[in-house]
C-alpha cells in the first residue's frame, strides 16, 4: 500500500522515481500542483494511470511545492481504518524538510528531461 510514481521519457525509460507511504499526507504536494485529485485518505495506492506532463506544468508544480510547509505526521482522521490497523505498528512521523527536499529533487529531474523533450509521462501506481 502506498503511492509509487515513475517518471518516463519519450522512449518510455524510467529516469526518476518517488514514493509515499499510504499514510503520508505529503502526497498531496505532488498531486494537487499537477491538477490531480488528492488521493490521501481516499486510495490505498496510485490509480495505475499514466499522465503526460509538460515542461511548463512541471515548472509551475515546482514553484507550488517550494512554498508550503510539509506535514511531519499522518492525518489519522482521514485514513481508512484498515490503513490504521496495518500501519499502526509503525510510527507515522515524517521529516518534513526531507520530504520536501526529495519531492523537489524528483521534480527537478522531471523538469530537466521535459526541458529537452517537451513532455514526460508520469506513471501513478
């Protein structure tokens, strides 16, 4: 259970990956700037879909991710009871600064490739 994102170039080669535990609310900081519904608390994992994202959209998403403070713990009240049961043995604490840094790094890789190719594909698993 969780959110796994692969970035692929025009040759369908994976060049960057990012994942979030199912209970990590920071997943919204990727989905929402890309114009997608926030899956947190609604899904146990990504939708298994692929989306095409332009260089301009990625640049805007990066700017939007830079601003907000990231979450340092789960929003338990939004999680499905099954997620709470299976995740209950693990602490649901996060290093918010590291979460933000890792997402910005992922987006930087996406921007670099999209600048060369115009677009990238994100697999949302």
